[in-house]
């Protein structure tokens, strides 16, 4: 992760940062966008701190969460120049012992794609 992430940051001329910067960014974006507190805590994975948090049922209201997520957005746009590279399937050879007759085994080479 670090190898690829830091390379992308370097190409964007952004100083090195850890992966946790995404959580800090998302939390700040949600607060600045006036996201409901219960929903912010749910999305960030924060535990309930007081009794009103325990009574909050925002996690059960999927349509509300979708509507708020759509209205708030992600807070950034992905540059087109940094589209992910297509992943080539890797091939490996494994020897399997298979046979059509019970108790008899014959070697067989099979190519698998991961």
C-alpha cells in the first residue's frame, strides 16, 4: 500500500501521509457539510458516548443514509490521469492427483488464473 500510495502522492506533489489521512479528511468533510451527528459517528465507526447516541437508530434507516451520502458527496474528485492500472491475471501451475477410478490417482497439470 505504502509503495503505491506514496508514489501517487509524489506525482500529485503532495507530501507523504499515512492512510489515516483519509479518515481525518472524511470526518472533516462530513462535519463541514453539516452531516447529522449520529450518521457521522456511524460512518466513522465511533462508539456511542451518551444515552442519546444509544437511542439513535440512524444505522437502521438505509434510505436516509443513502440520501445524505448522495447530498454530501465525497468531498473530492478523482483525477483522470490516476485511473487504476488494469490487473493482469497471474497464471500458476499446480499438480493435482485426479482419476476417474476410485483408489487410482494419476498426475495432471492444470493452469489456474488468480
